[in-house]
C-alpha cells in the first residue's frame, strides 16, 4: 500500500510539472517580440499614413482604428450588426439630434460630394422600385449594377462618416453596413435561377419589395444624420 501510494504521488507531481511546462511554453509563444526604436518608428509611420495638416485624412485614420478595434470594417464582407448585437456590446444608438459632427469636415468638398452621391443612390433606388412595381418580372440585376457601384457606394459611406465623433460612429457604421447588406440581398432576391421561367411568384415579388423598402429606409436613416 505504501509503495502504491508513493508511486501515485510521484505520478501526480510529474503530471503537474508537465502541465506547468506546457503553460510556460504557451505563454512564451504569445510574448511580444522586441523591436528597435527605428523599427517602431517605421511601423508607426507606415501603419496610418496621414497627409500633414489634412483633417479629413486624420478622421479616416481615427475611424479606421475605431472600426478595427470593434471588428466593424464596412465593406469587408461582415454582416450588419443587429440591435441585439449592439446592445450586448454595451453600445447605444445615437439619435440624429444627438450626433456630434465636425462642421469643418462637413463643409469639405469630398464630404459634400459623398452626401450628394448617397442622396442620388436613394433617388435611384426609388426610381428602380417604381419600374419594378410597373413590371414585377423585369430583369433587375443589370439595372441594379448600373445604378449602384458597390465599391463607390462603400467609399461614399466611408467619406461621409468621417464627420462624426467616435460614439456616433458606432451607429453610423451599423447603418453603413446595413445599406451594403441591403443592396447585396436586393440583388440576390432579384436573381432568376438559370433555366427557370423568367417570372416572379408573389412570394418572390414580396421578397424583392422587402429589400427595396429596407434599402430606402436605411439610406434615409443615414442621410437624416446630415439634415
């Protein structure tokens, strides 16, 4: 019995030592590599290029940092955050009347052009919806791709968004990603399957209509912050 107890004790000690060694090795694998001051300087210089004195570029850098920390990054393929997701992160929606805007940035040519483009997208979506209501079997995808350049829309959302403070950015980013998602889903809902009859059932018509309404709602909501 004494010999068995001794062997058991030695086994426990050896297992504990093995576990401790594994933990130490794992911790070491996450250590931050040492870098020289010159290396750090180069990394900082290339990480966020800023045009000297350019307030808009500075706002872009701030927004990119915020988006990265929160895993937002519109246009990166992420789905829009739902109200439940935002609540779970402790983020509250900022109302348009409570939004903090930078008036100097708002007056810049780039921002004003992007706001004008976004209003144009909303007008185009409304016009396209009217055509669809007149002919629910129309081929929508060519018209959608003609009126909405996804990359340009994303860029306009990014540029326009730079005028807001960090707190408002959380709400604006969610709206931006919802708009991009709406457009993607509108195209998916509009698609005819290869070889199928080029006509839409009432269910498909309702689905297309739903995404037209959603796109208009989110674009309108986004533009409200600039009213």
